[in-house]
């Protein structure tokens, strides 16, 4: 069968398309399976927990993919042996460490290879096994995220995803910060452990206080009941108390007004009393008072002897008018006159001297 030019051209295009599609499919398959065209060397590593590790997971150095995990098997009943391959141009040393890390929140993991702290340069031969003391299992992210469950419940789905992604980033690339955080937590724990005796004493004293309150349960109950009744009574008498406060306020205002009005008079009285005291304290006045005090007993004795035998001598006070000097102020005069008011007068005072009674 002879093909024309148009059909032959279409056949060439179809074959070229199929070839390109096949190559693209092969490259995609190799990429998804972490495979490659370059030859690789096989190594092994021993772990105690390889949960979530699957064939085809990445093997990375400094975040760059250099190989893939080719198998996982159980050895010695309690350990896991992970077989992995790395590119031939990637040389591993005898102090290489292997760490399982999370690649995403779905649970996929990858193996991270790093140079050990001792700085050894001896080459690790292909087929060798990295011992258990140079491997580190992956953190159980499920337990960690379950601890954050109350936080996640309070966040929106977008914030939860962002927060979880940052946790994974921290666990992957911020190991130093996590180690520092754990170091500080350890320091805090040690400090609390050092205060164990003090905390124990506080708890003991608190227990004694609670026991004492428990023994006084009846008294405490009665006190609370009485206080509640007292508060209830205050509530019932609230209006009366408020009215009393209003009355007290009015009384205070009246008292203040009284003091304001009476203050000038009181000030004048005090001023005049000061003048009276000054006059009474003069030497002449004191001499007269002293002389009167000395003569008064003698006069009273004579009057007593005079009236011993009967009602021979009667005295009636018909008029009593105190006389004060002109230098005494009128308010003080009025005060003294009111104080010295004596009842005088009577029938006998109306009789003219010399007349018969």
C-alpha cells in the first residue's frame, strides 16, 4: 500500500508526538518515584520507629533530594532497617547521621542526612549501615497536634492550616530554636524541682488551713447565714437608711449655718471674757478679793453670835443693782446682769422706815 505525501506527513507527526509524550511520561514517573537516570549506591540505617516511612520517600542533604528510600524491614523484633539509595556523586562519611522528618501534615516523611559533630572524613562504603546511635526517629506529630487541639478549636480553618504549617517548618528547619526552647523548659523544670521543699510546705500549710476551715464548718455556715440576714435587713431598710442620710445631710447644713451665724457673737464673747479675765487678774482687784476673803469669815462669825438668841435681826434685800465701770462693754454688762439677777422686793420693802409693820 503506497501512502501519499499527506498521509506520510501525518504519520511522522503522530510518531513524534508519541515519542515526546512517552519521554515526558517517563520523566514524570521518575520524578514522582524519586528515581533518576544516574546510578546510585545503596546504604542502610537502623531506627527504633519508622511509622509513616514508605518506599520512594526522599533522602535529602541540606534540603536537596539526593536519593530515595528503597525498602523497610523489621530486624531484631524491635528495630527497623531502612534501605536507601543516594547518587554516586554524593559521598557519605562514617559520622553521617540519619534523621526522619515530616515532609507535610499528611504524614509523609523523608530522611535527612547530615555530617556528624565529630567531623570525621572517612568515606562510608556502599552497602554500609548507619548504626542506631547515629539515627533519630521522627517526632510523633499526632501527639503534638492533639496537644494543640484546644487551640485549633478556637481558630478558623485558615489559621489552623497556617499554624500547623509553621509548626512543621519549625520542626524541619528550626531545630536550633526548638532545642533552645527545650533547654529553657528544662531549666524551668530544674528550678521548680529545686523549690520542691518550699512548694511542699505551701501545700502542707494550705492543707492545714483547709482542715481548720473544715472543722469550723458550722461556725462558718452560721457566720455566712447571719451576714446574709444582715444584708437582707439592710436591703429591706434601704429606703429608711436613705431617708436618714438625707436628714443627716440637712442637719449638717443647719449646724454649719448655725455656726456661721453664731461665730461673730462667740468671737465677741470670747474677746470680752479675755478683757474681764485681764481686769480680774490686776493687782488691785486681787488685793480687794483677798481682803474680802479674809474679812468675810470674821463678819459671818459676828452675825452668827448676834442672832444666836433668836430672830432679833432680820435683813431683807429690797434692791440689788450691780454697777460696772464704763470701760466694760455693753454685751458683757448684759451678760453679767443676767447672771446676777436676784429676786428682791416684797411687802416689807413697801413699808416706809419708822412706820409700824
